[in-house]
């Protein structure tokens, strides 16, 4: 199933946290996923990936590790 999440309404309601001055600046987030939409406008400028498909210890054929540094 493909879900188009580029429209409105699928946000995390972070505006109240931003109003309190909580931005996440300097936080590093790492995601291990096999279906990451790496060309999504929210991610494309800020991700680094490494493909682990050649490692035998993983149960799936293809994984992406995405590391994103929050800079706002």
C-alpha cells in the first residue's frame, strides 16, 4: 500500500512545543527502516543513508539507516 503523505493533516502538532522554545536543535535522530521515503521534501535535504543489504546478520534483504540532524 502506498500512502501519499505530502498533503496537510499528517503533522505532529509541534507548534505548541516550538512556542515554548523547544526546537530539537542539535538532536541527532537515526531510523533503521526498510521503506523510508528518502525523496520526501521533509527529508531529502537532511539524510545520510547506508545500505546493509550485503550483511548476512539482517533478516531482510534491504535496510536503510537514516541519520538526520535537526538544525532549526
